[in-house]
C-alpha cells in the first residue's frame, strides 16, 4: 500500500471523526437554543471556499466579511474559522492531493508537525481574551496582506529541484510546520508560509501543494475539534461556512476550474488590509458586539 493511499485513508478517518464532533456540537447548541445558519452565513461559506479552491484563500476573506457585517464576536472568530472551514478544506484535499511526487517521509513528518502544532495552538487561542484575539488577528491579517502582495509580485523564493528533505533541513521543516500550524489557528493562512518554507529549504515549489494541502486537511480537524469542545466558536456561522463551502468547492474544482483572478486578488488584498485596520482599531477602542447580522 502506497504512502499516499495510507494518507488518504487516514484523511477519511479524520473526516469521519471531525464530522461526528462537529454535528454533535451543532446538536448540543441547537438544544440550547442556538439559531440555524442564515442565508448570509451559507453564502459566506460558499463564496470564500469557492475562492479558496481557486487559490484566493478563505480565512482572510471570511474574517473581512465577519468584521464588515458584524457577523461574529471578535474573540470567537478564530474558532469559527477553524470549525467552519474544516470540512470544505478536507474536501479540497481529497480532490487535489494527487499526482505531485513528494518524498513520503518528508510529507508524513511535516503533516505530523502541523497536526501537533494545531493541537497546542487551538488550546491556547481558545483561552485568549477578546483583546488578545483582536490584536493577534489584526497582525495576522497584515501578514496575510504581505503574503498576498508577495504572491502577486512573484516575490516568493524560487526553490530548487528536491522532492524531499533530510537531516537538519527535515528537522527545520517539521519544526516550522509545527509553528505555522499553531499560528494558523489564530486565523492566518497556512499556505503562504509553507510555500516559502519548502522553497527556502531547496525543494521544488510544486511539492508545497501536497505538503500544505495535506497539512491543512489534517491540522484543521484537530484544531476545529478543540474549539468545538471548548465552545469557542459562533455556531450558526460555522454551520453556514461548512454547508456553503461544501457546495462551493466542487463548483470551483470541477465546473469553473479557473478564472482571471489578478484583479480580484488585488481587490481582496485591499479588503483584507482594511479588515486588519478595523481589527486593530477594535483592540484599541473596544466596542461591544451587537449580535446583529444578516
């Protein structure tokens, strides 16, 4: 049995486990009076995961929508992102973890590092105060803006030809993936730092795709489960992200497949920058969450 097949079977097991945790959390919340997701919540999940499948990303865009429409309390945004986007991201991984060759040992160890980092990161973020989350997410969004601009301007390292890592390079890769995953639970995307890492370590940039897709698909159910267990997420929005995302991913992957995205990426960059300013401003000048959303 190939390493890739083993990983896909493990991913299927993770998906079943997380689906059970997520549905149990929704059922518990419904018994306690939580509302069903609105059309706006589902549309947000559809749109952000549609764009994520085409390469735009979902965390930064979702956070921007949350801030503009006062949709989620700031302190619950990290948990809502991680719980709501997990199933769509796993769906993407099943679609795209395919034909790119990468060393099995490198892939497995870097995914293991990411999963471990997500476990510790989610536990920490779930306990943070509202202001700490606002500051952390504000700076995380600024990092996301920087990564978006670097991608648009082709400023990421060129990389090498290797399809695997050994020795100290492998150790650095695993440790960095641990740190990236821990930080990603705060709401910063995992893809850009992972792409930069593998290129700096001399790997073929194409190998970043199975590494980052596999890492995200395994780390998110780990992080998402911890947020569900700690009830550190906004239930109706998370449900809407999941429901809409599971519709948006196959449409983008199998029907649309590609779009002229250059202008849209610059627009998203501006929107995310504005959201970062709003988040940091909220940390400096606290104003309560109204609870009103679409």
